[in-house]
C-alpha cells in the first residue's frame, strides 16, 4: 500500500513522456502525397484537411479508369484546378467547379494538345510541382504559378501571373465534373463483363454431375430452360444495354423447346410456368421480377396481338414487318410517341393503348443501350 502513490506517479510520468515528445514532432514531413498517384492507385493530389468538405487540386483530361481521382502521375496537361475529388476509388466522380488561370488572348478550349494559342489548358512537369499535406503548388508552362491550400470548408487559390504585358485571365468552368465520361466507361466495362458471362453460359459445355436433378433439361450450353427458375436469364441482356441479344436467345428457345408434339415441352410444366414463359415471350415481353411491375421486351412472334383488359380496354402490340427473319426491334412507339425504352410497366399495359414496333433483320444495337432506357430491377 505504501508503494501505490509512487507507482501511480511513475506510470503518469512514463505515459506523458512519449506524448510530449510526439507533440514536438511534425510527422507530416514524412508524407509524400504523390504515392499512389500513378499506376492503379487513383490517389488524389492536392490540398485538403481531414474530413474536409473540399479537396482542391489539379484536373487532367480524363483518359480512362486510372484518372478516377482527376489526376494521374503519367499525365502532363492540366485543364483546371477543381474543388472536389475522390481518392483511391474504383470509379470516378466529382471534379466540380474548375478554375484555370492563363494570360493573353481569350481562350476557352480544354484539350490534350494544350496549344497555348488556342487552348486554356497547359502543360506542367513534376519538377515544377510541390505537394505536401495541405498544400499544392505548380509552375505551369503558361507562366502562371499556382498555389493551393484548404480549410475544412474553403479552398484558397493564389495565382502569380507572368509580368510580360499580357492580360491575366481566369477561366471558370462550372460544368467540368469528373463523373460523366468516367462513369460511362466504368459502366461499359461492367456491362461488357456481364454480357460476356451471359454469353458463356449459353455456349459452355460440361458434365452436370451424377447428382444433377432430372429437370435440368432443355440445355443451351449450361442454360437449362427445363428448370423454371432460369426463365428470366435470357432477358438479363437488356439490363446491360444489349436487348438485341435477348431477342436472339428468346427466339432460339422458342424454336427449339416449344413444339406441338407430345414431347413438345423441354421440361415439366410446373403448374403452368413453362407455358406462361412461352405465352408472354410470344407477346414480346417477360416479367423478370414478378414484384416490380416491369416487363422486359424480347421479340413478339405475331404481327398483331390484342390483350383484352377490364372495362373494355385493350392493349395492342403491333409489329407489321415481323417474321422469322425480322426478329430485331429497330424502334418503338407507345401510343403514337417515340418510345426508347426496352421495357413496359404494368400500368402502361393496364391503361390500354398501342405498342408499335418496327422490326428488322439486323440488330439495332443502339436501341435500349443508354442506361436511362434500360429496365431496372428496383427503384
């Protein structure tokens, strides 16, 4: 008991010593903000503070996935200095409100060429850059020295223009953004991978194993149409912007696995689902998700079909040029208006009206390719 105060005091001294020592050491001197700004690191380069609302730094022209942060070490052209960036992400966004200092004649172009006579963009070298925590500076090839720093909510710019008699200028770009083109590239890669995986499902061959259930039948590659839980799969192409591939698979399945012979079904009827798929697909659409009221377009088998609805309403699907060769939807009109979407809603159908389809022998790959025109699994 007599030693307890001394022990406590000793612990306090030992605990305080390293704290005092660390308070005198500025560990930010060891930080190199350029680490990860090359290769696939996608690290933001610029000035910010922890948990700050702004991340101000140089913006390159987007050239692909490795420009997600807006800056890549391999680049040498700056188009502006923007106020928001992501760091280390696999997709691009932000890059808002760009400021670009230059001098001389009025120029608004931002391009890779960085022609000093026609473009506001300019070149720079890493030898002329300074990057440390909370600060970024660069001497641009156009003669302007840019210095940036930031607080939690504010970015501060300092521009030192050359004293050569030319007019100092500042281009303010409110529509720069680092999201549209990078996001489209990212989405296209995801779509391509998804489509490739679907394609392989329909072509890959293999042994299902001794314990495979007997209703794994109606095979196209490893796709089993005889097993009803798979029935939505051919329509998934439309979700990746390739509705024309849905057309090909749906028509193939209808031709192979639906006949008027005693063995005309490739699997058990399963309380009507095998026939229901065929009926809906023959109308030209299928409900991939039974709970969200979205019917994904395929390829109708008839030139004109009328669905009779309550209260005397009708919904008509017409495709005058439809035949065994003209299987692809070229364009669509719903109730007389251009309809770029590759899906219908339950409400569209139940209100009554007319879906008019222009069919052709070659796929119109643009139909339904835009993300906004594709079906969605949920809202």
